[in-house]
C-alpha cells in the first residue's frame, strides 16, 4: 500500500525475483508508481515484514534528482 502526499491510498502488487531472494521485490505496475513518485513530496509505503507485521515507511522525495 502506498500514499503519495495526501492522495488516497493505492495498492501496488509486488513479486519476488526469480532467484527467490528475500531482499528484493519488483512492482508489477512500476511505471504508474514512478509517475506518481516523480510528482510527490512524500511517499508512505506500508509493507508486511516477517515476524514484524505491517510497518509504514515514510520517505521525503521532494527534490529527488531524476536521471
């Protein structure tokens, strides 16, 4: 689940890599996520972690320099 600035909550599905690594996930609708991220000042991401439950991570993305 993600929230960009004050927009409504949006769910993004993610899939693990083919090597079954547990430190990486790939978003299924990455272009949509990146488009929202480019215009945002903050993004909050909620994810469920093994033995830790749901955690919300907040990132300040204002001024991020895109290549």
